[in-house]
C-alpha cells in the first residue's frame, strides 16, 4: 500500500504466525489473571490506529475476526477499510458498526468512501487532534456512547 509507506506490511495478523483468535485468547487470559477470576466477553470493541488498520484487514481476510463495534483511528489506507466494512455489512444478525476519526488526507477520503457504501453502519468524524495524538485522545471513545 503506497499510502502506508514503501515497505509492505502484508504479514501483520496473518495466521499461523499471528492471528486475531490467538491475540483474543491471550488478552482474555491476561485480563482473567489480573481480575483473579474467569471472564466472559459481553461486548467486543476493536480499535486500530494508523497501520493497525492492516492488522484488522488481515484478520478479516483470514476468517478469524470477531467484533461488535469498530473504531478506526486514522487507519483507513488503501483498501483496508473497505474490506473490513464489506465484512461488517455482510454479517448475519446484528452487524458491527464502524466509528471513524480521521485527519486530512487519504484516511479522510477512504472514510468517506466506506460511509457512502455503508451509511447504515458507518459514522465518520474528523479528528480534533493530529494523527499521533489520536490514540491518547480518542481511543475508547465508542465506550462513551
């Protein structure tokens, strides 16, 4: 993906080396360890910032992705967001929603494209802060609504 830099990072979150299912199991195990008891997932919200959008795309393509809601934190480069939005729109039952925050440039353009294609599941926002400040300011914003 030219927009994300010259070096292709096609391998992020691609099984068998890495995988979303493995990451989820590890995270749930660590959360249970810290809580001192077993936990169950009631609602799954997945966020990605910048190149993390590629990890989400690869998880979708590998068939391992599960979520109830998504946060795109200035991470919609190339076809990444469209692949994820198509997957979300095609889910049976309650489809995952996508909340985006973007800065001027390609992510803003691609967010507008997925909004036009899937207005029933996508909400687009312009970030009030620059790209590198987004995680500290907006990570978890969907928890507030």
